[in-house]
C-alpha cells in the first residue's frame, strides 16, 4: 500500500484520503482510469497512458482534470514521495459527486485520485513461466475502448478463471472470436509464425502495451496480422500470450486445458517479452 496518495490537488497519507459517498465513480462507474508500469525507476509509456486517459474522457464528454504536463509532474511527485522504483501508478478520474441521478449533471468538479503500488513485476513467476487461461462469454457493454471503471464483468471473468485453477480469462464474442483478457489484450502466434491480435475497435481496449508490442514485433521482423481470431484457432496456435501494464507479456501455456504448442513459453513470445523489458527500462522519468 502506498504511503502517500493524491486526491484532488493534495498529497495525503493513505488513511487521510476520502472521497464523497455520492461520487458518481462509486455509484455509477462514471469514471475512467489508467495503470502505468514502473520498472527500475522508469515510467513506461507515460505519454500513451495520458493520451488514452484524454481519449476515454473525451468519449464520455469530460476533459482531462489537468494539463498533460501537470499530470506528468504530479505522477513524478507521487513517485518521489513513495520512493517508488518498481510497480504501478494507478490514476482515476470520476465525473464528481452529486445527488444520485441517472441524468448526468452539468458543471461537477471531477474527483482525481492517484496512488502507487511497489511490486517488481519482472520477478513474477506468472510472467516468467506462463499461465493457464480459460475462456468465458464476453458480457460487457459495447464501448470497451473506453477505459472506464465499470469492471464487474471483468472481475467475474477473472474470478471464474482463478476458481478453475487458471490465471486469466479470455472473453469470447457471440461468434466465438476472442475479444481480450479480463485485464489484458490477447495474442496468438499461428503455426506459420504469424503474430495475431484483434484490431482496436470499440470491442476491445487499445492497450498501450499492445501498441508497443506491435512496434517491437515489427522491429524484430515478426510477421504480424491485426485481425480477430477464433477460439478454434487458439487450439492449433503455436504460441499465445497476453499483454497489459500489469502482466507485461505473459505467456499462455494452455487454454481451456488444451496445451498451446508444447505447453511451455514459446520462442517468439520470449523474444517479445525480453525486448519489451529492454524497451521499458530505457524509458526515463
Ligand atoms: N488493464 N484490456 C483490458 C480489458 C484491460 O483492462 C487492460 C489493462 C488491457 C491492456 O491495456 P494496457 O496495455 O494499456 O495496460 C486490455 C489494467 C492493467 C487494469 O485494469 O489493471
């Protein structure tokens, strides 16, 4: 737990921080968030995350709570106060507090909070050794490109995966095509060595890690196709993995109990994982 948190213009000790019980983020999920990966003191893809926060807010008719430069300075101050070297920055902006009403009131003052978590993700066995995945029906709303805090379906999916002895759930649409993970983007590498991930439409979150992995794949001459892939295709995939700020590039060993390839971390996945960390640890504060 971080010692200091940021709440509406103030850095406070964690136990001193409160938000209103009628905050619309709490009552309606009327809020958006971002999670940024920090490794060896490097803040990874900060600009991409701030840009996506602006995008999510814009799609919901909200403005960024501060200028991108100010947000960046606030993040750095929180990192300094918490001596954060490895871990995560969490930020959330809600539309604000008001008497409960489905009608979105005008002129609210936003609730903007940030906290940090110290954890060395690069040392996690799930990321290094891979995990099992199950699939569940995607029951979410139609604007998954907006990083909103309406995450109940995602939480149910993840919990179902863990109950089944797996680590992540991949969600499938009505045509049995994989959309994405409960908190990650889904990827396969086909038998003929083509890296495949779903295009960033309203159906999925356009992951910041996803975009970086595409760049890294292209730089490393990995063949790449941006298209939806079906559950059947995962059964004959050579490799699979998922990406996010919290899972980096996590290898998938099996899906619904069926081994992917040889059931070990695949060679292309390993190259992408390694190159992602090289990239991440070159970014600066
Ligand atoms: N989630 N898809 C979903 C549904 C996600 O929740 C996330 C990330 C991603 C990957 O996005 P990115 O690469 O920008 O982290 C894709 C964060 C980590 C979370 O909810 O904690």
